[in-house]
C-alpha cells in the first residue's frame, strides 16, 4: 500500500524510504570523496611530475607561510639552563715561598669569585623552577593528564629529574670547592708557622 507522498508501507508495518531517496542521481559538482582532491589546486598534476614537496603548497596560500614565534606549550625557563662550567681550583704551590704563596692566594681569590658566580647561576635555575611550579595544577597527583595551562604529574616528574642532574653536579662542585679551601687552609697554616719561625 502506498501513500501519496512517495513512501510505501512494508508488510511489517514500517514505512519505506521515499522513492526520490532511492533513485539514482548523478553526483553534483564537488570533490567526489577524497579521490576528488586530485582535481583541485594545488593537487593537480604538475608539468614537472607532481608536487615538489610541500613547498608547492605554500605558493597557493593567501598568506606567507612561516613557523610561529610563539610556542603554544607551557613556559620552561629553568630547563634552558646550560650547566655553567665548574670552576677549576688552583693547585697549592709545591714549594712555599712568599712569592709562590702570594701568587697562589691571588689565584684562590679569583677562584672563589668564579665559584660564587657558579653558585649564582644554579640558584637562578632553582628560582626559575619555583616560578614554573606556580603553574602546577592543585590536584596534579589525581589528574590523569594535564592541560596546556597547568602542569600535571608527568611534567612535574620530568622537571624533578632535570633538577636531580643539576643538584648532582652541584654537589660534586661543592665537594671540589671544599677540598680546595681545605688545601688553602693548610697553606695558610704553614705560612703562619714559617713566618713565626723566621
């Protein structure tokens, strides 16, 4: 049984699709699925045998294509730290004379200034890290992922591992520094005895 609107009733009581929906139509203009991309600029076959890489695409853009200067990820200033070189401590003189000791003390004074600058660079790293961690999500331990605005568990763990490397190098540098100061203390004591005995 059919109705006047082009639909029919099937034996099970359900209406069939309108006859206009089931008739074959030739497709209108368009891409005809993804295969239609081959007929659209810039995907048309070129005279040189195809696209010359993605550089051909940028010629058809209505704007100049270039990388963005603003990175969409979270700031990471502390990670940019380049480990400053650990200052080298001068060796104590093998023979103690007034001239050799004066020269050694001058070198030690310069070394201590270098070590202070080294400490300052590492201190700035941890100050920058604390600023980064202000963006830590309050419930980062519970969250499964992280947003682009707040740091999550994975980012926090990564930053702690970065800092572990910094603190390991810093600890070795401090041990070297203390040893150098102890050697300098021995030279100072020997010179004091030398001056009193003379």
